[in-house]
C-alpha cells in the first residue's frame, strides 16, 4: 500500500513538472505586425476607403465635400513640402527693398562681396568691382550668399556664374515634369575673375542663389563655408485662388549637368560652421553702418598712453569695466564665425603658398 502511494506520488510529481515546463498557448506572444500606413494601400484600397468611411462614420458632418477636399489639400501640402506653398492674399503694402550689394577690402588683401538679391544692378556692381581688383593686390574673393532673397531668376544666376567659369561650359538646366529639360544655361562670356573664391552659404541661401553655389562648387571654382542651403532650387509659378490666397507651385527644378534627379537638393559646405540666423541678421544690419571687419578681427587691447594721461582718462580701466559689464549678462559683441572661417582659410592658403617648397618653379 505504501509502495502504491509512493508510485502514485512520483507519477503526479513527474506529470506536474512536465506541465510546468510545457509553455501554455497563451504564454507565447504573437509576433507584432507593423502598423499599416498609407503606403501599404494599393489603388483599389484607396478607391474604396473613403466610401467605406462615409458609409459608417458616426459624424457625417465631418465628411462633407469641403472637409474632404480640405483634408486632401492639407495632405498634399504636407507630403509635397516646399514644392507647393499656400500663401495668404497679397496686401497693398509695398514689398521690402531688395538687399543691397556690399563690398569691402579686408586686411588689405581680401575682397568681401555680399551679392544681395541677384538683380541686374547688382551684377553690374559685381562686374565693376571684380574688374577693379586687377589693380589691387587681392589674394581672394569672398562671395557672401547668405543675404539673398529667394528668387526664380535662374537666368541671372547663370550670368553671375559666368563671371567665374570658362565660356561655353554647360552650367545647369531646368527640368520639369518627367525630367524633361525646359531650359538650359551655359557660360556665355569669358570669366572676369580667376583667383581663389570662397562662398558663404546657409539655410537662407535658396532658389537660384543656391543653384549658383552648386554650380561654382561643381566646377571646382569655390570653397563653400557655412551651413547647408535650403534645398529648394525650384522654379515656381503663382496661381491665385478665388479667395485671394495663392498657391505657389514648383513647375521645374534646377539640376546641374549630368546630375541624377534623385540626388540631394541641398548644397553642403566644404567647411561647416554653425551660426544662428538671428545673429547673422543683426550683423548684416549693423554692417550697414560699420565695417564687416569689426565682426571678424579682434581689436587691439587699449593701453594707457600720453594722450590719455593728458585727457585724464585710462583706456585700460575703461576696457576692464566693459568686460565686467559683459560678465554681468550684457550682450557680448557680435561675431561672424562663418566669415571668420573664410578669412582664416585665405590666410592659411597664403601662408602655405609662401613656403619656399610650395612656390611654383
């Protein structure tokens, strides 16, 4: 009897152990499926989805034709990004004045040119300036493309590029629907400037201006400093809506010769330098009344001299007090790190070129 009970106990224990080691059907988690997206729907699904929603949804007022059209347009604007832009009605106020052309000779050997809005007048200003450099000992030209308004004028961008690229070279093309070339551009005259060229770019370098930057980079005519461009080398048309709103629609994209259509639209700098747009705007605003060199070169530390003694002042104390005010939270002096890097590059190349071992035979 005792043996029978022991055998029964062992049998129950083994069975219980086996059951404990056997996973239950509910213990095994089913593989999680990826959530469906609109891209997983085929044409038949898309045709039937809206009628099914309208047939069953508890709030038919949310599915009226205007609401469906609004949802469709909102989805398109989101999906197409800056290729289609909804603009408010135009007001009667005059447009802001174009950014003006700016020129300066820095450290007696660097020509700094801010091109402004790439207008015909600014092209003439640049031509005059570049021709005038022939009589000066200029080691490099810095072209600042960070202050240009978005423009559709790809023809004028090609003319700016022509001043630096050999005559007859194909520059870029405007490609429309299906990649069809609408218009091509090439260098129409001999270049005016052949020396070291540095371009300053950032996220506000857009449209025809960033196409100019891409073109000069493609022909190895420039070193690019700053931040990547906006990525919108697009040619737009404006279509008014009955309410006065405007749809700005991209009808073509500027593409370099032999550049594949799927390539990145952003122009990337050779030397990345980060700068806030707010700081840049302040610098350009203040640069209208004082030299841009003030935002690049450090001023000499003031010293006590005879003139100061006679006038009863001490510039060293004044400088120390100014430093104390800055440390108390007052705004520090503005500095342009992008322009600074460009100047450093010119200086470095100049030092390298003057080494005896690097001089041309």
